C-alpha cells in the first residue's frame, strides 16, 4: 500500500521523561492529565491531515544525544520509503492542520520548512530526506534560543510558517491564553484550570512544604525544541 512520499514524525518524550524534565508545579496526576492533553492534541491534528504518522518516543529513540536520536529517527522514516518528513513535538497546541498541510505543500515544491516559536526555537521542521545534509544538524544547539537561527543558516532558503508559542512553563500557558482566536473554548477552559490549580499548589507548597509537589515551575525544551 502506498502512503505517498511525506510522513509526519512525532518526536516526543515519554510521560516519565517529561515529568522528570519539569512538572509545571503539578503533582504526578495533574501533570499526567496535561501531558495527555498535549499528546492527544498533536496526534489528533496530524490525524486530521490524512498524512501517515510515525511516533518516536524517548524510550524508542536511539542515541546518546538529541542530535543522534533525531538523526536515527529520520533514518527510520527514510527506511520506510518516505522521501519527505514533517517533524513536530508535543508542546505547540496552536499547531493546526493548515500548518502541517502548508508544510507538505512547500516540501512538494522543493522547499524545506521551519515553524518558529516565540523563544527562538522551532515547533515544526520540514525536510526533504533525499537532499538534506545531516552533518550540520548535529551541531545545532537544540536546547537553546538559537535553534531557529542556526537551522535557517543550515537549511538556506526555507518556507516559514507563522510564529506561535511553545509551552515550557506556566508563563507560556498564560501568554497563550492572551492570544485570541487560536484555541477552542474547551482547550482554553482546560488550560485555565491547569493555571489555577498550579497556582493553588505552589502557594500550598511554599506554606506547608508538601513533598508531593514540585517547587520549580520551568521544564526543559521538549523534543525537539519544536
């Protein structure tokens, strides 16, 4: 059966690895709900595009560094017979069906694709697997604010998607909620609940020092800083 030449690679941490990277100040159950929300939102968006999906979670990825794991996953996509790939992560709830389909169209026309986030990282990378050179990608500072600039320099002329928020901390959720028209009412209600719950938890933690909650609210960039 032929699935066409373009696939979507969903490159993500597992729940345990995400929780270890940073909990948003939530307990395990609360963070699990938030994680599932991000995962389901991303996977549903891909499903609606009709494009084939390849999922690569951190417990399936091969390599010691981020670059090694990403390159190994890209090879796996190529080995399945695909010539082009759209890489996304779990941390950009504004990512739309239109974004992914625009990336596919650009790839069909011979352009690589980048979607920039608000901190200088990327939430989407579109690559032609037949022509891209993996060597320069290994030198990208993936967990930094330089990712978009460095990728732009490596990939040259690219098709640029609209800039959106990625979510690495509670402040990002608050910023996202201030953007009108990008989220459904249900999603906005859920994220408001998360923020309210986290605020209550943080205050409780500071006052009576419950050990089931985390004191730090930042989390590391998800894979791949996307």
